[in-house]
């Protein structure tokens, strides 16, 4: 009886995750073919994945199983014929799908000059056409299947497919063998091995590891064990590779990259890792995620994908118990593949992006608003030059849950914002909202509330804002004061010690109040409020009890942000 499966983490890459998802989807396919109703749950147990079945499978049940396609056949081009005795209804026609994708791109290009609302409606119409069930449907699995179809190792895929296709009459025996390899304690010769010896089952036992699903075993100087090297691919048991392929087709995702200054189309492969979730929920979430994922530059892509999948999870799940999002959505396995030639890519980086551990599901609505605002901020940043420094800091904050990295980002972003607003006639850069910053800091750590609500901090931050970003959004002919450039850099330098910060803020406020009074004397109008003495004293008291670097970083965040009303007016 099959109730629990254990998939060990042998590679410590997404290959293990794909294998676990492949097993889960195989069980789901068995359920579907035998009309069994029941959920399948996957747990990440750190050193292995555990799959629990609500409805057990038995050998008697499996005996009634007839052949079905575990992995869908890939018709690479017009010259590729369907397999002998092909009984599948569906197959992936790469040439046809490539044409559909090209048509979809042409439709999007045709609406790029439409006004915002018109373009939004046109996008919805186009997506409805290409994600419907008609002849023009672009497959959700296109990104992965196209990589397999366009890969030099497609032959390895065909060998795995043929192992199933040529042994249809022994399909239930093969399924039992696949499931048995994930059951702890099963020993002895299986029926599968007996039938192989009797030559009643004919399979290619070991299959070349495809780099797409085995990122640490691509072609190169390697060997399965460390007794030498050779320029060949590694190979492994075909049933395990089948499960990885099954998982990749259902649960992998590739994104094309546009590295700054490069004409090559590199690729990142993302595989999300969930815990304590039903398979159906995961599949639904990934399907929605793939439809909103888009190409981008490398660092921004990591940030945007993290924000988007967190947003989708929050929208899909309304859990009332106080639990962290990270308990269910652990993060992404990410592999960077560099394009070397038209059909060849090389793995250059293997990593893992963790989900932020500060997102609490009970604060769901607040985090949805935060993520929406943060996506807009990220969209306005161009990944080139020193922008990579700021984006790396934000990614470290998001995927490492390190508030100090967020402070680094805010220092950098303040300078970047001023530079973009002053030197470019048209820029997509947008400021943070003060309301959003309040939510981020208080939800991450309630102790920040004493800083945010301090009247001295609010007064100084407002003075910085009115000396910088507020003036930038004011037409030059209407400005009554000079823009204070370089303030963010000075603030960062002077925040290293309490004494320097007090001296710097004292001098800044004195000049700010002096300029305000001088303008009032000229026009007899108050264009901005002074920083009051009690506000300045309150700020100095705050410096005594708060780390100066933290205080300086928060001034950089709030001093170069706008409130919701001002921000919406500026964007219009």
C-alpha cells in the first residue's frame, strides 16, 4: 500500500524539487485515470521531500491502470514524426507553438502606443485569445517545453519517452517500479527486474542528464564520482529522470534575460518550493504566476518574481491563524544559464531566493498594498551602472530579510531618484509612499514605530522632502527655493556617529529655516513651514536613544518619499 513517498535531496538543486513534484503529479494522474478523489500534500523535510496521499494506492488498484502519457511527446519540427503506435491525444507541436508565440508578440507590439486604459483592455483581449482552449492557445508550459525541443539533448528525452511507449502492455509494472523507488524499506527483486531479465520489458536503463533539469550535471569536465574528469554528460536511472521531466513540465519556469549592454538572450530557470500545501493549490498558483512573469534584467527579475509570487499567494490564501508566508512558500531555486551559441547554454550560477520571513498572513491586505507599491518603484529603476548596487541591496533585503540591506537601498535610491528627476526629461522612476514606508517598518518591527511617530523625526524628514523631491516635482518656474542636491550622500556620511548627525541636522535645519524666513520677507507668504524648536529638540532626544545609522537611513527613506496624495498628483 502506498501512502507516503520520500524523495531524498541528493543534488541540492531544483532537480530534487522537480523529482518530488514529478512523483506528486504522477500520483495525481493515476487518481484521475482511475477516478480516485483525494488530495496530495507535499512537505519539505529539509533533507528529503515527503508526499502524503489522502487515498492510498495499492498493487490491486495499480493492476487496473492502463497506459497514459506521463510526459507529453514533443514534436520538435515538421520532420519529427509521432512515435510508433502513438495513442496520445495531445502532443507539443513546437513549430506551431512558436508561430503562435510570434503572433502574440506581434499583437502586443501593435497596441504599445495606445493610451493606458485602452492598452489595458487590449491586453486583456489578447490574453483571452491566447490562453483560451482554441487552436491559437499558447501553452502555459511553452517556456519549458520549448527549451527541451530546442536543446541538443532532445534525444535523451525521446529515449525516456520510448521506454514508456514501447512497454505499454507492462505500464502498471513500470509505474509500480517508479513508486517503489520512493518507498523506504523495500528490498529484493521486483517484478520489473524479473521481466527485464526475461526480456519482456526492454528499456534503456541509464539516461544522459539533461542540463535543464539537472543544472549541476551539464556537459563539461565532470564525473559522477571524484576519481577523474571527462568531457561527457553524467547519466542516471531513467525512472528518476522521468520524474524530473514530469516535474519540469508541470512545475518549472524559464525567463529570458536581457543583460545590460548584451545582445545575447541568457536564461534563468525558476522552480518555487512550497511546504505543507496541497498539490492542486501549488499547480494553480504556478499557472497564474507564469502568466504574469516577464523577461527582464537579472537582478530586477529576481526581485519582481519574488514580489509577484508572494502577491499571488496572499491573494489566493486567506489564513486567519497567525502564521508566516514563509512557512508555506519557501522561495525559489534559481539557475542562471549563459547563452554561448544559438542552441547552447552554460550554467554560470546556481542559487536559492528565500521568501521574506517578515510577511505575516494576518497582515494580508497591508502586504498586498506594500507589494503593489514596491513593484512600481522597481519598475522605474533601470538596471545599469551603480543601479546594480541598489538593486542588489533590495534583493538582499527581500530574500535575506535583512533590514540593514533595506537601509542601504534607501540611501542609494534617494540619490538615484534625485539624479533621474534632475537629468532626464522623461523618466519612469517613482518615489516611495510615506504610507507604504510606515507599513513596511511597523510590520517588520514594531520598535520602529517610536521613530516614525516622533514629531522631531517627522519635522526633519518633511524639511528634507521639501528641500529635495517635492521641489523636483514642482515646475522650475514655480519653485521658491533651490533644490538641495547631494543631501542623501551627506546624510549617509554624517550618520556614522551621533555627534556628526546632530551637527549636520542642526546646520541643515538652520539653513532651511533661514531660507524659509527670507522668502517670507520677500513675498509675505509662507510657502513652507519652519522646523520648530521643539521638533528639533525632539529629534536630538531621539538621536540619544536610537542608533544614528538607523536614524539616518530612515531619514533617507522618508525624506525622499511623498505622501499618497502628493504621489498620485505627481504621477498624473
